C-alpha cells in the first residue's frame, strides 16, 4: 500500500479522537460512511475513498499528458500539503485535508482520472492533474447540449468586394490555417455514428474538454453542514483548500513546444496577434475563439469592430478640429476680449466674497482663443454626425454579431446549452446589502469636489496673483479659474479610482444575494449594477460642469450660496466649455494610464518577482503546469473590467463629444494599443481562462443603446447651455441690428459688451463686498449675465435678450433631438439586425442538419429492419420447405 493511501486510512481512523478537539467536525464534514452526490455517484463507506495516482515528474517540460503519455491533462488543481502547512492549527489542517480527499474521491467516482505530482520548486505544493476519458466527455457533452460537428459545411460562400483589400491586413493563412467549417448539432450519445469523428482524441478540442471538466468540478460535493450541501471548486478555492484551478496553456509563448504533437497555439497567438508588430493587422478571431472560447472571442470581435468604426469618427473629428483652428483668427468676440481698447477697458466683478478682487477681462484672452477652436460651427456639425454615427455602429454591430453567432454555433446557445449555476442549485442564503447607501456615497463625493472647488477658488483668487505677479507669461495662462479647474479635475479622478474599489465589492455582494439562475443572468445583473455606479462616478463631475456650473449664480448684489456658505461658481466670460474639455482630457487620459498600470504593469511585476525568486531557488526543469501556476489568475469577473473600460470610454466619446471633437481620435489610438495589450496580457501574464460560451456581449448591448440615446440629449444641451453658440446666433440675427442693436447689418461686433451686464459697486452687500480697492475711479463692474443695468426700472432682472436666448436654446434642443432621432429610426429600420445572407445560412444549415440526422437514422432503421426481415424469411423458408426424401 502506498504512503499516500496509508495517510488516508490513518486520517479516517483518527476521526473519533479529533471529536474531543473540535465539536464541529461532525457538522462540517460529510459522513464518510456514505457520501451521497445526487446524479454524481456515491462513496459507500470510509474505506472506499479513492485517491489520485502519485507519480514523479519525468523532466518533460512541454508535456501536456499524464505520465503514460496517452491521457491528456484537461485541468490542474493545486493545493499545499496539509502536513507541511504552518499557518493553521492541526485540527483545521486535518479538516481541510478530509474535505479535499472526499472531493477528489468524488471526482474519481464521476469518472475523472487524477494524477498527483509534487512541485519541482516548492515541495509543499501538490499538482493534481485531471483527465476526462472518452465516456465522461460524451456523457457531459450531452448533458451540456454542446454542439459538435456532423459533416463538412458544403455551402459556398461568396467573397466580398473588399476581400482583396482586407487580405493585406490578415494573418498569413500558412501560419494560422483557417478553421474548417462544419454543420453542427447538439451531441447525443445514441447518435454517435452521425457525428464527424475521425479521431476520438481530437473530436473534443482542448477548450471543450476543459469546459466539460470545469462543469464537473463546479458541481461535485465535498461536505455538508446543517443539511446544506457544500460543493464546487470555487468554494474550495475561496476557503484555501485549493490554491489554484486552471486549464493548461499548450506551450510557452516564447518558442514552439518541443512536443511535435503540440500545435503551440499559444505561441502562434503571441506571435501573430499579441505582439506589438501586429498593431495594424486584423485579429485571428476564429483562432482566438478556438483557444480561449467564445466569450473571449466575442469581446475581441466587439473591441476590434468598435475600433474600426472609430476610424471614421476620428477623421471627421479631426476635420472639425482643424476647421476650428483655421477659423479662430476670425473669431470676433475673442478679438474683442483681447483688444486693449475693448476688453482692456472692461473691469469684471469679483467672483467670490471679500477675498476676490476686481479683474480685467483681457486676463481671459488666451482661454478665449482656445475656446474659439472648440466652440465653433464645426462642433455643431460633429455633434449631429456623432448622433448618427453611433446608430450605424450599433446597427452594424448587431449584424456582425449575428454572423458570429452562426459561425461560432451560438445561435441557440441560451435556449439549449447554458446550464444552471451551481450556487442557484444550492439555494444559498446571503446578507442583504443596501444599494441606496452606495449611491449616497457617490453624491457625497460629488458634493465634496464642488465644495473643494469653491473653497480653493478663494485661495487661488487671493494668493495666486501675488506669487506670480512678476511673471506676466505665467499669469496669462495660470488664472485662478484654470488652477481651480485643473486641481479639482485631478482630485475628482483620484476619488473616482478609490470609489471604484468599493463599488465592485458592493455590486458583487448584491448580485450574489439575488442568486441569478444562470451565469449569463449573473453577469448581466452585475454589469447593470456596476455600470450604474460607474456612470454616476465617472460622469457626475462632467455633468456638473456642463449643466450646473455658472447656471444658478444670481448676480453680484444677490449671489446664490451652496449650503448657505459657499458661493456658487461662475463660468469664464466665454462659458464653461473649455473647462469641460479640460475635465474630459484629465479623466480620459488619467483613466487610460491608470488602467494600463493596473492591467499590464502589476501582473508583469508580480510574475517577474515570482519568476526570479523561483529561479533563485532552483535551476531544475519545470513542467508546464508549474509554469502556469506562477502566472496571475484572471479573476472572478473575467473580462468585466475590459468591457467596462471600453463602455465608459464610449460614453465619453459620445455623451460629451460636442465639447471635445478629438475624443474619437484619442479613443482610436488608445484602442489600437488596448487590443494588443489585452492580447499580450492574456497570452503571457495570465493563466489560461476556462473557455466559456457566449452568444453576444450581454447586458453591455442595451447599455450602449441607452448611452446612444442619451448622447443626443447631452450634446444638444451642451451646445445650447454650455457653449455660447446660441447666444452668439441670437445676437447676430436679432440683437446686432435694429430695433435692439445699433449696427446697420448683421455682425458679431459688440457681442462681448452686450453679454456682460453692468453692476453698481455701491450695491455690494457687506457680506460679499471685496476687501481690495477698486480699479481707478470705476463705479461699476461687469459680470456674465443678461440683466438690466442699475437705474433701470427692472434693474438686475433678466432682460429681453435673455428670454430670446432661452427660447432659442429650447427650440434648438427640440429640433436637433427630433431630427437626429428621426434619422436614427430610419437607419435602424433600413438596416436589419441579421443580414439576409446569414438568415439563409442558418435556415440552410438547420435543414441539412435535420435531413442528415433523419437520413442516417432512417438508414439505421432500414438496415436493422432488413436484417430482421432476412431472419424472418429464412425462418419461414425452413418451416415450409418440404423435407427431402
């Protein structure tokens, strides 16, 4: 008897002695005399616990098979030898060991084959390799309704007109050969002869084998407590009984496998997909799907499609930006701000109480020039274009997604193949978390940033001019408004990153409590919650600047206060559009840098530390499973943060594009790098993910559609309320000429003077009257608003220009929204979600598949009936044939 089996028997015999040390053992551990697993088999008594076969590593670093070289390793479980653990008391270690032994025994009872090998580098680690035999694969392929090939797809496909062009950017077909196309059907053991089986060892590819094994690992029981079953590899990982569980990469990413039978798909993926040299190449999506599964494949397909569509938006955005650059010198209102005879003679009122000083309008000269670039007619054109572009993007993605559903056999996945989550089967109970509390936390953070802006503006206004008074070049650019805006944006970004950590944990707890039925339901529910949290988190500061800052400030004689203490912020004379652009640039740029640090540098550093520490301990040959163990785990949320990162970016590109037409260009550059970084990360820094099926991008699709609808409203409101485009148009067409204006023809001259109201300095209240003396002998100052001057019978009330502007803004929003929504509706109606070509393919495949199965069954029945008929005829002949005389 082996030493390992003796350990098992000794553990079982010593159970009664442990009861005095730990009274909970009887509740936590299954009665080993009868371990019952519904639909998964039974362990009849204590003496029949099965254990893995123990073998030594044979210095074959690239081997993907058991010691016999025949049975493929489909999964690897890693645990720390309980006898050598020093972190738990002895009774806990015994308890963990018994749970693991029961679990492994039940895996063997389910038909899986286990082989254990001690670590080469760390003798405390044990690697349990798992192999699923042919019978097990067939049984669970039928249970899971996995679609498998019937025969070659003989449907002829017609190449598109652009096929010759796209071929220039494709991966060389001599390196990564195109996947063969088959007609497929859900597997059934009784129809085994109908399926295209050339070799039993390759009929189930490695991704499918791993998926089946993970399905079993997730449902095998290991203990009960208070009549509640405890089962599944995830719980064993959470409790530390196992340290890791993963399928194997098939080779090193640096070189081909030394095993001639290994296709080295990981190496090919790195060389032809993840390497930076491939940044302008199309992705080998079918090969990605084959190696990582449909869930990974659909993500990279969506990301690649989104990036390609951004190319058009980026070109138009750059065109609008260049238009602004070329026309900025003709910006009359900016020229008036910078003119020493106009802007130089305009003294502005203090923008905060007491400590703020009077200031000259020419201070904002440089910012007004920049604003002319973004606040131009090109911005309006681009906002309308993006409202239509996003519709084309979503509609064409639906068509592309339908093609992938057909090509990757996920058309009927949700109805036929997806299984109930193990946690749902167990009906676990959880603690209820309050969602409202987290939303209040977001609101509190936004209020905190606003209070910061108001407080720090006082300091900058009082101190900044004193410290930089001798440097005119710096004073020109570093105004109190600019300093406040930049620092507040930076702090806002830091708060966003901190709150992200909290939201993730809360959203997971809430979703776990809901107990969704399937994995798709779980991910969709989690996605919705996380996005709602992140939506408020990321966009709240932008919404504040765009739609609230400077809108409710009153006038210098009667300012409006936040919380009865902080005076509301005002915009520059040119509006808040430039500040919104600054906010977007800092958050989008900072977010991209932070995500790359998190996603790339951290795993790289961790792997380097692990690799060098392992190399320092030993120069021995290390097996593939031990190499993979020292890579980083992918995490429970999988691709969630990759999707979230891109959808948040999509929101910035669409929701606030009217303030920053270069956003699509920056997003395009980021995404071209993001595709390769995500690919590099998956192939080099992380363990191989368990392949999973996915029909589409899940809950992200309706989220994208919601953003697209909201984007029309936000951009219309940015142009109407944040930019000065509508006031300028109203002035040009109505208030520059009689009866309101004094010019004989339509002009923008005098615009600045007409949009800055007059305030009598003597009307300041004591609470807001500035400490500093006024400029010269001026008795009035100007402020940004449209109000009657002092001495008028309606002094400091909104004038007729204001009401004309309000009416024009509302009319503009209504017209722009209705026009874009109408165009969006027409586009959605014209472009079907599924192309006629794909519909025909699906119908044809269904027909041929049913015909094939029916004909094969009919042939089998006819063959059997023929044999029976022959026997009957022979029997009849022998009965009625006359006897020979």
